[in-house]
C-alpha cells in the first residue's frame, strides 16, 4: 500500500475498526475513508453499490458487524445471521466488482466447533457442530470467510480473512445488556467497588454516561439497586458480585490495538498467495488466519485479576444455573507467527490499560 492509497474501513467506530484506523494513521496513511451508519447502511445493497461506484476504494477493511455477548447472540439469533450476512455479501461482492486490490475480512473464533481440538488450528473449521448460543453469528462469519476464499479461487481476488480471538480495548462496548465478558466484568466490578465504598457520586456519574435499561444517574437509589441486582451486583451483608456460569470456561484475550497491528501488518506485507503457498493438498481451503496470543485464562481467574486491579474487596460468586458457553476457545496462532507477527500486550497489562480507559 502507498501512504496515499484510498483505504475504506467499514465499522470505523467499533472496537476493531477504530483500532485499525488509529494504527493506519499512526503509520502515515492519509486517505482513509469511512462512513457513519446514518450515511451508509451496509445492509442496503444498492447503497453499498453506489458508495463503491463513487469512492472507488483501493483497499477495504471489513470490520463492520452486528456483535454482542452470549445473551445478545442467543436472544437476537435472526438479526445476527441476517444483518451480518447482508453486510458481508454487499461489501465483499462490491469489492470484487470494483477491483479492490486487497480486502481484509474480520471474523471471530466462534466459527470453530464447540468441541474443537485445543488450541484450535484453522483446519478444524467445519469438522463438528457449533456452540448453540452463537451458532447464527458463527454461520454468518463462516459464510464470509468462505466467500472471500471462493472469490479468490474463482475470480483471482486478493481477499484475506482473519479470525481474532476475544478482543478488548479502547472503544469497547460496556453496555451490560450486550457487552462481551471482559468489558462487562470491568464495569460490574467497578460498580461493585463504588457500592462497597458507598461512592454514590461515582455510581451516578457512571449511569449518567451509560444508563442500564434506562436507569440513569438521576434515578432513585432503590431503582439503581434493583437494576444492579438484575446484573448480579448484590448489596446484602456486604457487596457480592454474582457472575454467569461456573467460572471454569477458559478464554483467550487479545488487546485490540495488538489485533489492529496484526491486521495492518497483513495488509502491508502479505497476500492470499502467501497463505496458499503453505498448503500442500489439492483442495485449497481454510485459508483464514487466527489472530490470538495462544494463551488462556479461566473466567474465575480473569475476575480475580480485574478485582485486584480495581481494588474490590467483596465476594465473587457464580450462578451455575446460567450457561457457560464453550468451555475452551484457545487459538493456534502458529500460521500468523509463520507470517511474521506476534502479540505484544499481555493480559494483566491490558486490563490495567482497559480500566484506565474506562475511568477516563
């Protein structure tokens, strides 16, 4: 890529897209194109076609997606499969039609089977059934990476698919109704700490910035306590935080700015042919690339790390009647390592950065 190459980043406001834009700008790229949702609805086929006709981007980063945690995935199953497939179909196809030089498609490690070998290599894709709670989202992402792969094989495009592990970092989603486990835990433990300290000024400030189910900083203490209880923040005989599941599932976490650095590295240095050249069989498949650390931690251990960072002294318990999701989801990042990139930020350092970001 040239420093003035036109690069379209779809989903530039989200956790993934904003980190990629920040990385590109830091490296001197000056022609980054983006659109707000009000300006361009990626679900609208004709609108996406008109955008590509008028802007003619040379490179595309497809980071736009409908995302959420286990509750959102399981509740809005139809919306997750429809909206994600529409976005992907429109952006990937128009990138082909308009001769985009390279496209980077962002997926998720939830594409892998529920009982996948650990760590999960790219070749275990489609070898067994998916985790039920996020099956629609996973199927959409599988369709997206297979669309990129198939267009490369039929049309000679240069589309690369990457599957990041669980991400966290600046511009994360802290909405307790839809957030992923780590940002949700940071917020819940922060609020538990504030309640423990009887710091109602901090609680009201938090809720004024991010209301929970319509309960904002101006609500009565009774209403605030009630909504806290719904999300496991219990103020009885001292403050206790109750989290979902058993605490036993193992998860891998990657700092979002590390993920962005990996993505930009691939955009700058690697092509589809570099990935295919490493495959010896006649069937060219599973050409996507895991982006992860190859390290995992239990949900219970994660909670203890965050609790220690924030300084919460109360109890942490688990509601075993709530689902755990997949028990292990550890990526095998050896393909990415062989292509020349490894992560920099370890989990404890990342959580410290994450909490500092949240407070600011």
